[in-house]
């Protein structure tokens, strides 16, 4: 496997490594002529992530992760680049070793972790030695003057030694090899079993610490039975806001974070006492308003027997009293990561819009004056067929940095003016790959579903596409969630299938995010029905317009996409020649008590299995109920210790097919939770899934295992 050769120059303590392969100009476009992607390329394609702009706007830090085949590990390197693209990115190394946990200090020094110690350096003076920095408590938030920090910490608890009636009892207790638990939420996917009882944790104090070094002098502001989080300082330094769930100890209730403030003298004021959930808390720079996001609480949804999950909206509330103003009341998308402009005139935020993700802003003065209905004053800042990731803004709100997601190229880092103009490309780590490999492009499609609802999707073309060589086989993929979305992002597996001669089709079926509340909640009480119609209508749409063989169509997906696979092969038994189910639910009633999320059943299925109406919905919407219809050869892929969709969910459907003589195979990944991880597992999975497609959609088990076109 070719390796990038990187030159270096050594300074005291710190090494900035010039990365010649990281360009600063030009767009990452796939070569018009090039070879097909091969499975071995999985270890060559790196991941660019976590861009973070310095407060002064001059620098952008970002990470580059490389998959290591030899030991199944991932190496993550930190890079720095000028935000104006005037120089190539440089790698940050501390005494020859990579660093972790990059952040920025208020004076635009880069802070990182190395040798179990925090260090800072000045990017403008790379020859200067790094300086040791204080290790701050987790979640610490600096005061506006930078002289204090606020954070939450667990209240000290007296140590309790277990008492035994006799040495005989003690010996037998110590010999016990099982587990004992008596709390409800005993499992959480990806954690040891049983998962800790979160309701038995100690309360947390909200603490202010000042003095030099920070952390020396502590003042407890909140010392009640709460666990404060989402802490924000008022510009005056005399008031803090936070969220906490007053009923967090009640294991029968869903989490319900409410909104609080606390003054410098410890006076706690509860600002909200309702069924909504609060987050994303901040004060305006002029100190006049408290901003926050509000969503419907699960407890409220269940109690009121709602048929939707409500909206996520941004609010502001006058600090000196008054009614909150909903900034996004009539805006039918979901704002996240809200940030105030320095002049307090705008709140900037990110949001999905269809398969894209962009930066928006709302005018606060206009919303307060009522100049137009709330939501009308929202402006989309960035545009284009792309997904912006990790949008980061400098202190003066003049420059932004972000990654750009596309179907046909891995992401890279860009910067632009705050209004989205003058975009600069800051990295190009895959220039060699994109000049060598012809990645597949994808057409954006829109079509009416069975009931006329417009649906969006993307059709990726097979490598070396030539309509005259058709018809081609088609692989249909459904995303997880269900309340998430597919869109403009690089996906190695989809590119790999396309490289092996398949059309690959994605749909944002109903229940997807980025299309408004009505679309998101349209499947309430009937998962699989309308969203299934959306997928099948999309298949019909592409079959009429592209050279695809209707007898060679397969469906796959993971998590909710796995459920969709199970559901579609039971409801449309003659549509699919092959299927691959990844961690898909089969039986909603068994899933209710075996999975770590029961919330979805109690809300979107209207209750529990002992509620007659809810039970009927669960039974009817369970693929296992309709397994007698299946004709499709199906490969099942599942993690052994999946606690989100327990392994036995896949096993039930697998057995149902085998009992009926339908070709089926199970791949169980040892020790893996819901998100099957590990590079060796990922490669093994792709190879076996391709073999399944080739067997049933092409009639061959041959795979492309070399880098030959």
C-alpha cells in the first residue's frame, strides 16, 4: 500500500510537519478516466473531520484519520492551516508523537493533549516551545473575563463497605460469577452488562472556580438534588443558565431537562416547568436575552397520546422578564447548534434541508418587532448540493470553516466569509486518490409517492456506465433512524458496490429529517407503510428511466434500514431478488423488553405490549408476522451483543426463512454492539455482502479484489 512521504522540520518540543499532499486550491473532482474503486482502497481513503477555527479567525485545526490494516486500529493526526489558504496544512506533533483533544484558548492558542498533560502553542510562532496548560474539569466553561470557570461535579459521597453476616456468606458472594441488578435501564448498547444505574448517581454541584491556577478556589452555587448541564455565563459574569431534570431520580419517567438560572450569590430560579425539553442554552452578547432550543418531551407525548413528536424551535427570553419569542415558529426545519453574532442582531444555526446541510441565520430584532411572521426572517447563508459538517465560526463572525460532503469524493476542509462568499479550499488529502480512481456520481431525483407526496433520493451510477451495456442490477438502500436522512456524503460501501457494476439507490422516505414536521412524523403508528410505499415508488420511478433489470433488484439497510429490509420483503415478495438485513427488528413485542430503547414503542406505537391497541400495532407491523410471504434470499448481519436491536431479532427472521426453505445466511460479529465496528469487520462485511449480491443479482460470486480497471 503506497504511503505518503512527508518532510519535517523539528522545533523545540513541537514539530510542524509540512504535508505536501495537502493542497490548497482546486476542487476534488473524480477523474473522467480512471480505475474502479477496489476493496483494498478502504485503507487508503482517510477521514477528514472536526474543523475548528481559532477565535481570531486566522487558523483552522482539523483531524485526519487513517485506517491501519495491520492491527485494526485508527491513527488520528492533527493539522493546522491558515484560514485564508495562503499556505499548506502542517501536522502538529509533540516530541514526535501525535496529539489529541484539540481546542482553542480565548487568545487563539492551540491547546491539545500529549503525555497526559494539556499544552498550548501559538500557531503564529511555530518555533516557540509549547507551554503546559492547566487541566480543567470536564465540561468547564470560562467566564466572559476568562478569570473563572463553571462546571458540574458529583457531590462527594461517603464510602460504603458491604457488610456480611459471616465469613461463610462473604466467601460465597466472592465466588459468584454472574451479575445482579434491580434497576429498569439495565442495558445500553455498547456498554458493559448490566449498564450502570444512572438514577443512582450522586447529585452534581454547579461550581465556580477562580484564582491561579484555575481550580484552586471553588464556590458552590447549586447544591440541590439536580445534575446541571448545558452551562452558560451571562456577559456580566453574575448570572449563569443551565438545564437539569428535576425528576431525574424517577426511573419510570423519561428525561425532561428544564431551564434554570443561578445568580452569583447562589439564588436558583426555575424558568420552565412544563413537558418540553430544553437545550442549546446561551446568553446574547449584550446580556438582554437568554436563548435556548425547545422540543417536545417524551413524557408529554405519552401522557397526551400525541400523534407526532412536535417541533424543535429556537427561542429567546428577556433576561429581565417577559414572554419568550419563538424565532422559528413557522420555519418547518430543525435548527441546531445556535450561536449569537457579536452585535446580538442574529442567531446563526445549522439545519438539514433535504439531503443538504447548511448554515442559516435569523434576525432577532425583526422577530421581536414582529416584522413578518416568526420564521420568515430566516436566511440561508450557505448553498449548494452538499452537506456542510462541523461548521465553526470565529469570534468576530467574519470567517467560517467546515467540511464539505459530496457523493463522489471524500470530504475536505473549506473556509469562507460569514456570508458564504469567497470560499477557499484548505485541504486536499485525496488528490492522488481522486486522480487515480473514477468515483461514481449520483443523480438527484424527485418523484411522487403512491399518495402524491414528493420524495427525494439519489441514484449512483455503476462504474464504466454505458446505457447500451444494460440492463444493470440495482441495490436499494434505506437509512437508519428512522428520523435521520441520507444525502450528500461520501460512502465507501455504496461506491464499492457501484464499482462492481451496480446502480445504488438511496431514498429519503417519510420519517426522514430535513423535510418538515409533517413529513418527519408521517409514519407515526405505522412504521413501514408509507415509508415502504415511498421506497417502492422510487424503484418504479428509476426502472422507467434507467437501464435497470426489474428482476435484479436488491434491498439493504442497517438498523431502521434493516427493519425496512425485513418489512419490504414481506410486503412486496416479488419485487426483490436478494436482500441484506443489517441489525433489523423483526418482532416489536420481543424488542420492547430486550432493547435499550423502549421509547419508540410507547410513543410511535401508542403504548406497551400489554396495551391491547398498541400490541395489535406492534404485531401487525412486525415483519415476523408476515414472514410466510417472503420469497427473497436474505443475508442477515448482526452484532453479537447488540442491545439496540438485540441479536435475537435477526435470529427470529433468519429461522423463519430457513424453516420455510428460503435461502438465508447469518453473519454474527463477535463482541459487536449495534454499530458493527472495526476495520477488519467492515471489510469482511463488504466482501460478503458483495458476494451475496453477485450470487443473486448477477449469478456469480466473483468480487473485484484488485486495483485493476
